[in-house]
């Protein structure tokens, strides 16, 4: 490790150091405010330090991690999303009168794990990242200790993560047996049947983590049981890390027409349809968002099999950015409506929101339209770039599946939208918007609209980043 | 820049009205009317001043998303200018109609209405495929909200149906656009969504047909051609009157415009191969709409089916693709837009006065409300295509053009036009003649209402009696469009009868 290595790792180091700092602060004096401020400052510092690795990118730091343009972009998204969750959680935890300090430690650990996953270039790093994320998430999902569903969800996630680890480890072992190396690059030059078997097991493990159909059964229960900020964290940060790892991993082995390619297409098409169809009748917004995230990651799989590396990477990043902004925004509105009586996850809680709390309803409208991919929102630009990448590679089957299933998806987004604008039944007292949550929502709304209306600067930034591709 | 202003004015007025509307609902109303009238005025200004450059009257190109080959290319020619003028006119009518109809959340209502109008103007001006698509979709969400919030019974189902139909077909069009651009990119190395650049692209015939069908799907849904029409009656009936006016008066016309501007010039061979099918669909649409209109008793639903029938005529004219039929289509679009808008307003007035717009509850309106009835009669005569009215010129030219292509189809279409006389006169007879019913208030049109209707009727008469200015305005655009298809899509072998009369020369 020399000077440049440390600089390259700066965002990761700062985030990890922030977690330690919060722990130390807790040891001195328990204070929600202090923990929050340290977390927020640490994350902002980590975001600022993203510029440091750029000069040395792409650079392998030890054999384990590789910091290139794609990784840095994903790390930036992960850190920003974590900051967003922290801002939302601040008001939420205060309203629920939960002790907040440890929450932030676990939050930061999830972020570190996701960053390691995104940067992994070695199976050991992949495994470490996955485990760091999972272990921190057990604690977060069960954070509301008295909550029955929460505990159930934590146990479910524990079992799921255990199964995932088993699959991934077995897959890694098979690959090692064949190639004798733990580097991702080794995947390209195996010569026995062990390698495809290993890749298959790895794929299953990651598919569990990302909840592709048919490995999706855990996700609605976990979303429902976890508190709204934690569900937002699982939906954004945890998935971002896992997807980046999948993307990095599969690039080296993907050949058109190979069995891996067919498996990925199958996963994609199934996820699109099953995710959207299961969401149709959902009255619980958390479960609905869970199913919708299944479908969205199904769409994203199209870029994994696309041909043109640059276009596919841009498409992946734009889509991930739009998805993160939008999902965080939707969960953010839910968090603002949640209080000690429970999370606002039922459709009825949103009835007439447009006339009770117009700003929140406005944000929710923008987020729903963006999830549905209507123009002038980030979701449209994302879908547009994604479709471009798919059309370029002539992947007609997944693309038609995408188009048809996203119209199915439109139906349930519209149903929420209708509920927002129905006449309200009663007029519950409207709570004031907490400052931190309000700022986060405003930034997310502006982001979604800016990306939808004038994405040129953002695309330029991505193009610049991707000159540092591995 | 005047073109950007055209789109910007409604959006700005809508936002401003929404903000000021909390204090006083007069603000959004006044601002909305000012915005639509200024669209009309700007349109007239463009039409009356000499053009800046050829072939477009005005044109503006700004960068938007250069990385993706998407630009802000707006341009106006005679065809789009006329449709922008129609938007300004009927937009004003919608604003005036909503003045008293909408009393609830006025600011938000006008914001949505103006956003939909801005989207429409954008559709008529855009020459970049993605910009076109954005405007195309931009009008959907406001209309969806307008129907769900301010609509009548069954509004949620109607609104969702409307959005699902248009969205699915819209996405197919987006896919076709992308595929076309990639084909163009492979051939020329230029990645662009610009319409002018893409005009000469010749994808392989099988691919071209698929892409053409993608475009056709989107425009056929908007034009409610028969297998994909079922959203229309529900949406018209559920929507508040102002929105019905916009939907039936202008938004449909965007479908025909899309066919004329994009679908056929971009894929002339496929359009030619597809023309028999399209004309068959047109005939089915004409007859189906007419037969169903015969059985309707509710005025708005009746108007919806009559509209379906008339748009079949427009589709027929588009695919006949010759001088006469295309001129006819333009006149038909304008006259039908204004006539239908007038009738929707009239249905609303009848409903206000008699608490019902159902023929079973109406009768003898002529004796209680002579002025309203006179307007109704004129508008209905226009709808059934009486000579002297704009619709007549349009339908006549379409049939004339189509006859050279297929006498059989034309004969069947003419049958539908006869049926249109039957269903229109039936409504006129049952609602306006006979003994008056009890409980009908006998409040005739107020002075303002009379003036509004007089303007609409006047324009229809003008289109019928002096169509020459309009024909002259669109002629260059139609020539350009037909040039773009480079001699394809011209139906050779004029029918013997036409040649006999000596009409066959110019086609």
C-alpha cells in the first residue's frame, strides 16, 4: 500500500472511519444529534473525497479492490443514498422515540459493505462486502425490538443471507477448483465443467440478494417488516452494491448465446413480468415497492447482456441513478407520513394527500411518474438509455418484455396516483415537515426533474468518468 | 424563438395561475384565457408575416441532449401552423367553458389544461423524434389528472383506460424510433433523432414494416381507429366538457398529424404496402362508428361514436395520399375539430338547462330555446356534411381522392357518410322537435354564449364557403410531404371513371 493506494481508497476509508467515530462518540456520551451530525459530515466528506481516486483511476488496490470509473460512480450513488436515508431517519427515529446512535453505525457499515461490493475484483472482496452488508442489515431490520413483523423479517433476512453465502461460497470454491485463482478475471479461462457450475451458483447467490424471480420470495416480507428508512436502505444501497458486483462479474464471461446469457435473459424476463404482475393487486405500498423493485432490476439486467460496453455502462449508471433518486423519494414521502402508530404503508394513508399535504403529494407524484418512466422525469431518460442499449444489441425478447411489462407496471403506479388525488375522508392534523427530511425530499425532487428535463451535463459527467474504465 | 414562446406561454401561465389561484380563482382563469389567446395571436402573426426560411415558415434548433443525438428542433409549416391555430382557438373555448363549470381547485385545473395544450403545441412543432415523443406523452398525464379529479361518474376507469392504451402504443412508437435511429446510425454513422436527417433512411422492408407498425399503433390509438377505439367513448363521457373539447377537438388530430408528418414519410414503402389494410380499417371504423352512433341516446356518447366514424374518413384520406385527399384531410380535421368542440359545449348547455343530456329526457327544445336550437341545427348540419359547411369540403375531397385509389372502398365510406346524416337527423329530431317535456327550464343562450357559438359556426361556414386560404396555406406542406415519399405511395392507374371526367391528370 503506497500513497496512491490510500488516495484511491479515500471514500471507503472515510466512511469506515466515520463508523468508528460514531462508535467512539457513543462511548463518550449517547446522543442522537451527535451521532447524526457525525454521520452526515462523514458521508459528505466521503462524497467530496470521490475526486481523489480519480487521478489514479483505474487502479487496483491490492488484488482485492479495483477503483475504476464505474465503481466510483456507484460508490458515489451509494454514499449519496446513505446520506439520504440518514437525513430521513433523523426525523423518523425522533418521532418514534427510538435510540438513534447505533442506527447510524449500522447504516455506515451497510454503506461500507456496498462500496466494497462495488469495488470488488476478487472473490474474497465480494464475499467480505456481502457479509458486511448482511450482518449490519440484520440489526437494522430488527431495530424496532418490540415489533413482531420486524423481528420476523430480521430472521427471514438472516436465513436468506445464510443461504446466499452458502451458494456464493460453493460457487467460488468450484471456480477456484477449476481456475486456481480468485480473481474475477480468472472466469474467462476455465476449461472444465466446474466453471459453469460455479458461475451458476454465484449467479443464484446474487439473484437471491437482488431478488430476481424465482429467488424473490423474501423481499416483500422483509420490506414490510423493516422500518421505512431501513426498507429504503435495502432497496437502494444494498441493491446498488450487489448489482455493481454482478455487473463487474458477468462482463468478463458474457458471450452472446452462452448459457449464462440465456439464464440472465430468463431471469430478466421473469422478473419483469412476475414483479409487475404481483404488484398489481397490492394495497401495501412497501410490498408494492418491493415488487416494483424486482421489475426494475429485471429491466436493468438488459444492460448486463448488451454488447457495447460503454453504452451499457452508461445505461446502467443512468438507470441506477434514476432508480435510486426515485425509490428514495417514494420512501422519503412514506417516512414523512409515518409516526409512532406505525409506518404509512397502506394505500389508504395516501388518500387525498394532494389536498392535505400538497408538497408531499407533489413529490410522490413526480416519483411515481418517474418509476413509470413518463417523459420529463429521470425514469424516462433512464428507460430511454436502457432501451437504446438493448436495441443496439438487438435483444428483442427482453426489450418487448420490458415494454409490455412496464405498461402493466403503469397501472399500479396510476392507482397510487389516483388515491393521492381522491377526495380525502377525514382531515388528520398535518405534522410539520422536519428540516432534514424536507431538504432531502427537495433535493431528490430537483434531481428527478433535472435529470428528466436536462440530462446533458449529467451524461457528460458520466462520459468523463467512464474514460477511466477498467 | 417565437416557437419556443408558443410552448412556453401556456406552461408559464399555468404555473403562475396555480400559484396565484389559492387567493383568487379569477387569476388562473384570466391567465389561461390570455395564454390561449396569445397562442392564437402568435400563430396568426406567424401566418401573416413572410416566412424566415424555406421550407419552414419558422425554425429553431437548440442543443438539448447532444450525447444522445437529441436536439430541440422546432419548426412550423402550413400544416402545423393550422393545427396550432386550432389549438389556440379550441383552447380558448375550453378555458371559457371551464369558467363556470369548474369551481373546485381552479388553479390546478388550469395548470393541467394548459400543460396539455403546451404538449399538443409541442407535438405539432417538434421535428426531433424524442422531443416529439416527450410532448406526446406530456399531454397524457395532465389529461389523466383532469379526468380523474374533475370528471363525472366512472372517471377513474375511463382515465386509466385512456392512459394504458396511449402509453402502450406510445412505447411501441418509442421502440420503433430507437430502432430506426440505430438503423440510420449503422448506415451513415450519424446518431441523431432529427426528423429531417432520418427522412431518407431505408431500413430493410421487413424491419421497416415493423417500425412503421410501431408508429401506426401510436397514431391509430390517438385517432381511435376501430380495434383500438374503446378508450374514446368512456373518456369523452367521463371528462369535464372543457377536456372533452380538447380531447375530441385537438388531441385526436395529433394522431392524423403524426401519420402525415412521421409515419408515412419515414416509411413510404411500408405505408404503401400497408395502405390497403389501413383503408380497410378506415372503412370498418366509419361504418362501425356510424352504426353505434345510431343507437346512442346520451349526447356526449353519441358525439364520441360520430367522432370515431369521422376519423375513419380522415384515415382513409391519409392513406389515399394524393393532392385531393390530403387537402381534404386537413379541412376535415379543422372543421370536425371545431364542429365537435361546439357540439360538446352545446351538450353541456343542454345538460345545464334540462339536467340531462339524454335524448330520452329531451324533446321540443326548439320551441323553448330557439337560439340554442338554431346553433345546434347548424352544428349538426355541419357534422353530417351539408354542402356549404367545412366538413363537406373535407369529406368530398377525401372521397374524390380515395375514388381514384379504390372505388369500392370509397363507395363503402360514402355509405357511412349517408349513415351520418341518419344518426345526426335522428338526434336533431328527437331532441329538438316534438312537444316539449316537463321540467325543462326555458333559458335560452345568453349573449356571451351566443357570441362564442357564433364564432365557431362562422369559422365552419368560412371553411365551407371560402376554403381557398386554408388550402393555399397547406398546399406547400402537402407537396413537401409527398416529395418526401419520392413518388412512392402514389397510387398509379387512375380509375377509368376519373380519367374519363378528366380529373386524373394531377395526382
